[in-house]
C-alpha cells in the first residue's frame, strides 16, 4: 500500500500538514529545527522519518514529521 502525502493533509485526521525545511538536526534527541515557507521556526520530532539532514523537506503535522519529501 502506498500513501501519497503530498496533498498536504494528515491521513489520520485530515488536518493540514505543513512543508518545512530542516535547518539543524539533534540526532540524540530525535528533533530538528525546521522552518516553513513564511520563515516561522519550529522544533519537530523526526523519529518517524529518520535519518534526516539539513536541507531535507518534511511534511509536518502537530510538531511531528510524517513524511520526508526527498
């Protein structure tokens, strides 16, 4: 089964996901500092899509990266 999350919505609750770009990664804590298109920064849990690195684009919902858009 394949899921296409590029539609921008969470497949679980249908809320909007936000594309964010990884700026820095704290691998030990499983977190990444990310920025969205408007420049807003957020700390995002990346355990579900690890490994990630600076420059990767993630689909984020509720502070959790759901998909790495590589």
